[in-house]
């Protein structure tokens, strides 16, 4: 399920700050606008994922037009060059599958010749298996 929340982006000296007012002013930042957006998605996903794991109430998203970045910056007492408000969306379940879920140990059996060949080429078995499983799952 897609979750969508407004975020305030602030251009500062050499980076962008991002604030989610609906999450008690949860914030992140990035060196570029693209980096800040990626970090915003990660930040939002982390907040929602943690709230779900801890059985906490998830806030209702504010309306985009209710967001005032100048007022928020004033409340937090910081200065910025430019600001804008945009919606940040993330499918928390899908994001968690590739970013938050911890690795588990699996035992597998392969032919000895294949093991020797792969070892001689320093192939990472875990990485190959993970990539193959993801490709297989996405092809269905």
C-alpha cells in the first residue's frame, strides 16, 4: 500500500533539509535535491515501518496546501535560501523487503565443480543467490 505524506524541503548552504511535520518534525537531508528526495523516501519508510513494528498510531497525512515551510522554519529557528512543499510517497512493505529486512542464513547444495569454479573467481554466493531470487520473483 502506498503511503503519501507532505514534506517541506529547505535549500540551505550546501545541502537540502527535509522535514515531515506530521511525524513530529522528523527530518533528514541530502547533498543534492535528488539525494534529499531519496533520503526523504528512506526516512518516511523508516518512520512508518518502525511505527508499524511498535504498534504505534500512524499519523493521518496533512493536506499539502496546509503546509507552510516559512512557518515551520520559524518554529524550528533556522534559516534557508529557498523552500517548497511536495508529497513523498513510499510503499513501505516493498521498501522494507529490500532495505530493512535483516538477512537470514540459508544452507544450499551445489555441485563441487561449480563451487570450485565460483570460489576461484571470488563470486559472492549470497549476492548471486539474492539477485537471482529477486529476478525470479519479479519475472512472475
